[in-house]
């Protein structure tokens, strides 16, 4: 199951992250998962799963902030040592790369949720679907469905 993630490049400057998150919050958009990291010294990338993708895109576009939509996959794993390595072992020898991933905090302390961006997402999904991996859908995150 693919999820739609909004990727927003942001200048590394005081208040810029606040500006974007405040605008999304004021528009009633909930951040369901997020990660921010440096891509260069001057810029970072805010990657977010939001409650309403169309509304979030409109909010950032109104502020002339570039953003793109990426397909990602969310997988629930046991919150135990080695669980992530076990999941990643499914991709050994497939030629599929994990471009990036991030963890999502949740209320269930026995499980962890990992969000992945793969080099070949359709092939990665086939690998995951053949395993006993638990893929999470948009509803699991409280995301409106049928959005691009």
C-alpha cells in the first residue's frame, strides 16, 4: 500500500520550520508522521504524512513554497532488537535500495512503524506482500483517501 508523502525543501534558517508547520496547523492539517534532515548546509527536506494532502499542498503553494508528492510505504514491525534488520533482509539480493526511512512514534510500545522510500517501490511492495510484513494504509494514519 502506497502512502502519499509531501516533501518540502526548507531553508536552514530560524523560524522557517515554524512558518510551515504553523500554516499547516492553522489550516487544520494534522501531521501524522514527519522527518526533517539536512540535504545541504543551506537546505533541509521536511517529509510529512498529513491528514489532508490536497489541503496541505494548497497551503504551501499559497506561500510559494515548492513541494512534491512522493510514494512511501509504512510497515509495522516488532519493537525488539533486530526487527528492522530482519525486515531489511527481505531486500538482500533484490537490487532494491532504501533511499531513506524514518520511524513514527506511536502509542503501542510493542510495535514500531517505519516509513520507507524505495528505489523501486512497486517491486518493494511485491517483496513485502510475499512476506508476513504488516503494511499500513492511509486509514491507519487518519489520512483522507483518494488524494494525489
